[in-house]
């Protein structure tokens, strides 16, 4: 294992020239922000935060986060207005305004993706005024404890998560953040110990670096239902692992178990998913024998962290609606860039005209159930008692075709994400079965479809 880890670190650790390059760009940006603050008479200062500040960035990562720190007594409207003014002056015409909890500017400088983010410089991270206000405190906490040797261990853990598909706290991924990786290494003190411990995790595992909660029952009550609980040492009311989905938690634990049994480079650098040709897609669809629907539409102009939860909410609404209509769902997924995709795969897409409508159990009064269905034009047979002793009728199904049921749900747009519902109202297209190959002209969509149809844990590819 040691030889593998040494080889991995050699591949992922930034070279000295790369570190100098990042420092040069970061220093330049900090100087520009501070100068812009002076010129605009804004009471703020710049700070480099995140992995770039703590020396835990991978060679493949090209991100620089510059926070613009304002006094905590400044009104929120003033922070947003003055913060954006400073960020725009620094970014120039290339800057693009984004919005999460509040607006910020993204740009590209020297080959690095740069975020210029206004925040409050709060004295107590437990009394933040916006979600990003904790980040400078994270910087200080990790920076005071992380040695160069531990930073290398963080790089190994981050690459392991990249390789296993569990890295990234953004809502598109729902995985482990860089800060969470750093805390895990500070807790376990090495990559090997972290992997060994994680291989034994069960849902509801708790890590409390500062011992803030003597009673674990209190922690479980506070963060009920979350698969992994890592108490934020700078804000004990927060679970750093809150973004980690059960699926990604289980994937990471399984990867750790497999790695402990047989260490291999493929956990860090898995084979890429093979890009399927249109003929391959058609062949696989024939073999699967299912019915695939792909709803494609122009993405609303919102950041991914807002878009993906709305896409998943819409996906759940469609799955639930189709299931209620009697259509069994095999699997579903979502994807987005400038175009959004909701993919639905049904075990069957056509149902018989007749369905059984079951009434109340024997101990419950039937009320109007019998009379309502007895007079219904939709009745085929009934009332009768089924094998469980419940009253039942056989009635005409309201919808026998899955496509029509899907089209109806897309028109009604009940329980959809708000921005996604608005985008769908402007237009969409349903690609059914082999028609999905038309979308594969876009290589990014083709990769999504390829990954869906050949789904496999990365280290088994």
C-alpha cells in the first residue's frame, strides 16, 4: 500500500512551479481587491481561503477563492452592493455574476477559476450572518493545525474521493467537501487510518474533534437521519457532512472496505466511462427491454446548487406521479449544463385497461366506497372481496400509456422545482427509446447517457 500511496502523491501533489504560479495569481488578486476597496472607499479587505490557502489543492484543481471581508455591523444590502462593486472592478468585463445565498462574481485569471465572494468578518462563527461567514474561521482552524505532512495525507484522501466519485459538497454531487477531508485527516492523522476507520462506519457515525458534545444521543437528535455527522469545530451547531447523501456515504464506505482488502491505483484513477456510439446506445436499449424517456429543455439561468435540487424535486414528482398511475420505475437520473435532462426508465410503458381499486379493510366502515363505484361508468366488476378480505372493484384505468401520463404531468407541473417548472412551461421535448440518440450529438450528454447505461462503481470499471 505504501508504494501505491507514494505513487499517487507524486501524481497529484502540485509541483513547486505550480505552487508559485498559484501564489503569484492569488497575491495579485488580493492586492487588486484591497486596492479596489481603497479606491471605492469600501471598508473591507481580501482574504485567500479554501484549499489554495491551506496547501491542500490537487494538481487537477484550478480554483482560487478570494473572500471580501466586511464589518459585521454593515447592513446586508450594503454588503451585497459594495461587495459586488469591488468584485466587478477586479474582474472587469470577464466577470460573471452568480447567486447562491447572496451574489458573487466568478472570473478566470491566469488559468485559474476565481470566485470573488463578499462575506462578513464575524468574531464568532456560531453567530454568522450568511453561510459563507464561517469560511475564514475554517481557514484559521485548519491552518493552525495542518502540517505539511498532514496536507499530503489530505491530498491522498481527496484523490481517493475523486476516484470513487464521492468528492464535492456541491448539490450536484452531494459528497465530501475539501474542508471535511481536512477534518477527517486532522482527526485520524493519516490517510490509511482514515480509510481503515471509514471502512467500519455505519449510518449515523459521529466525529467530534473538539469533544463539544459529551452525549452522543444529543448529537443524533440534533442531526437526525444524517448518515455521517462531523461536528464543525468552529460552529458546533453545524454538521460539516450534512451535504453527504446516503448513497455517497455508502459508496465511500464500500470503497474503503474494498481498498483495505486489495489496494490498487484504480481507486484513485479509475478508467473513464467508455463513450457509447449511437449504435451502442440502441443495442443496449434493445437488450434492456425497458422504455426510456428523456425530457430535455433549456436550463433556467440559476447556479447548479439551486438548479440540481430543483431538478431532483421535479424528477421525484414525475416518478411518484407515474408510479401512482401504475407504471413501475426501474431507474431515473438528472443532468444539466445549458440544457437540462430528466431521464426516466420504466419497466413497462403500457398497462391493461383494467385495474383493481381496493377499498377499506373489514374493520373500517365502507362509507360511500361501494355506492360510488357501483354507479361508476368506469366499473368492470365488483364489489367483491379480495384474498386479504378487503372490498375491491375492477375499474377502467385512467391512463394506460406512460408517455401520455408523462405529458400530462409535464403540463400540470405539480410539485416541480419552481425555476424548472418555469423553464418547462417555455418548452421541452420528450425523446423516447432510440430517439435518445439524437441527444448524443452533444458529447457531454452522450457521456451522461453512457454513464447511465453502463453504471458501475468506478474502481470496478
